[in-house]
C-alpha cells in the first residue's frame, strides 16, 4: 500500500469524485451529458463515449489533487488509457488524485427490505489487476430500502465479509450500504445501520481500515462517531439523488464527512460545451463540493 496515498486519503482536504457509472447507469449519465441513446448503437460505442466524458473531466485544468482527493473508476475505465497512461496511473502521477475501483456487479432483488450485492465472480483476479494498475482502494454498493434489522445486518455483513477479502489483497475497501433517500423509514434505517457497522468495526484488527460511503443523514453529525473511529480511514457521503445544492448543504452540516458525488459532480456538464465553458462549469462544481467537504 502506498503510504503517501494512505495519508492523503486519511487526512487530506478535498473529496472523492465518483466516475464509476457502469453498464446499467451509463445511458442515463450520457443523456444528462447531452448524448442520447440514438447517438450510439452498441455497448462498445457507449463505453467509448463515457470514457471520452471521463477523460474530459480528468484532464480538465479544474480537476486536480488540491481539491479532489480521489476518483472511483469503473473497471472498463481502469483498463483504458488517458494521455498514453493507464487511467489509474494518470490520476496519481499527473493529477495526484488517488484511484479507486468499483468492484461490485450490481444489485440482487429486494429481500428483507434491502438489495444485497450480486455475487462478484473473479474478484481475486480483479483485485490483483487493480493493484497492478496502481489502484489504492475499491468501492461496492448495496441498498437499504426499509428499516428491517435483519436485512440491514445482512447488508453490513456482506460488505464487511467482502471487505475482508479486499483488505487481504492489500487494498482499502469503501463500503457503501446506501440508504434510499425516499425510504419512509430513513431515520430508523440510519440508526440500525450505524449500530450494525459498529458491531463489525469492532472485529477489525489493529492496522486494518475501511472507508464508509453513506447516505447523508437526517440528523446533522449523526455519523460523527464513525468519523472518529480508529478503524475508519474516512467517511464519505453519496449525493443519493439530491441536487448538488441540497447535497452540499446537507454535507456542510456533517463535520468530518467529505463528498463522494457522482451525478451531483457532473450536473451541468454537457458534450456541447466548448472547453472553456466545460472547465468553468466543472470548476464551479468542484469548488462548491470542496467547500462543503471542508467543514
């Protein structure tokens, strides 16, 4: 593990850019960027277009390690190049942005008020390739829909069990048990989730760390105990469907938590903008998210 990257993620200013839209979410991301489905005719063309979008973001003068701590990549993005370098290598060597990799394969059907992750075949090979490409850590997402204690415990157990494999591979896992912002039980879900996470954190050994990517809570500062936990390298927040303005406002009221936004980061960016317009829009987005992450 790269100690400079570890220290930057643990204590550095900034936020994590989530650039990890996968096959299921890429069409929506491209549409918001101004590219409709009629403009490509295959998955290969779709992934070429999303890589062009991500490359434009990563290479922008607005995107640098002074305000962006890390970036989460989709597997296809990790395997491609930016300006002649592997994407992960470019991020760190050129921008001083720490690279992470999304490793989950999507969500299973709802059961007990949650959606667990689908099985992740070939995880060992993927982790080995990620480490070889210079990736620092991983991210994997599951979803909590209702305040069902057994379901939430199952989510947390799955996240930590797979997180153990990731730690053993020398990487730092970002565990993302997202709570649906529209859940009628959102506050109850947050209470149950926090209790369940503490139970599993207490099982980690000295020197073992995870990161947590959590939905912005209804009660300000609700996850402060997790921010301070010695086994938690960093707590980051997803935007979860909130607008950038609302996500930033909620984030700023949660000291020690930093952003890991996807759609809220790219909100307002379009393929039709010229480079100056694009850079200005991205700079404004990064500035606002950085400020909200600095409380």
